[in-house]
């Protein structure tokens, strides 16, 4: 029997070659793992907004603020009108002074209307921002809990809105809305709209109301 003797240099070469193959295989596997497809969820933002308790509560609060401002406006207007009628029965010097005072009151009323309108608009904007932040935060929690890497807003089903009062042609209005769409199709199996609404409404129901919270803070 003939024994084959490998030279030390040849054996070392095979070891290096095998190690290189092993490393390249591991690198390839790691590369394949790093390029694995991401898990993507989608939601219909319009449906979320329609079904959220927080949105309904927000509208109730904003409506109450508008009614309060309208009541104050009617009260101030009625006061000015009453004073204007009473001024007609006053002597001339006093009547003119009263009319000047009423004119000042009308100017103050216009300034109050401008300030109140701006305040209501600012409050409405803040409410919408808070609502969006709540949706964003709860979507993040839901995605982390269910293993999603991204949550996309499915805007494909949103209806096109046109305003005939604008000077812009209706076709152009629709075209601009089409160009702003980003997700044309989303699989139902990855739709988290209902689950997100349930989570947010449950959290809203479990949270203490503002009246309860204020009572707890009162010594």
C-alpha cells in the first residue's frame, strides 16, 4: 500500500481555502437575512377618524366653545341695540355722548370677534394635532406589538373633493388630489384599522374624564 504524504504547505492552503468558503457562506446568509422583506401594515385614516371616541369628544368640546362665543356675541349685540334705542329718548348733548359710547362699543365688539375667531381656530388646530399624535402613538404601539415594521395610510379609497366656488377647474382639482395619493392598494390581511380604533377607544374609556381629574386635584 502506498501512503500519500501531504506537504505542510499544501495542508495549510486547504485550511485557508475552507475557512474562506465558510466565511463567504456566512456573509451570504447574513446578507440574505438583512434583505428580508419588511412587515407592512396599512390603515384607512378616514375610517379611523370616523370611529374614534376621541374625535367625537373633540367635536363636542369645540362645538361648546363655538356656542359660548355665539352666546356672548348675541349678548353684546343686544346690549348695544338696547342702548341705541334708549339713546333716542335722551336730550341732545347726552344722546350724542351715548351714541359715541355705542360706536366705541361696536368697535370693541369687532375687535373681540376677530380675537375670538382666531382663538377658536387655534384651539381647533391644536385639537386636530393632538388627535393625530394619539393616532400616531397608538399605531406605533400596535405595530410593535404585532411585529410590523411600517404602517402606511391607505389613501386609495378616499373620495375626491371638488369645490365649485374655486376658480380652479374641477378637472385640475381632481388631478392634484390623484397626484397626492401614495398607496393605491393595500391587502386586507394587513389592515389594522379596526384593531387600532378598538385600542384607542378602549384606552379613552379607561382614562379618567377631565371632570374627575379636576376633582382629584382639588384639595
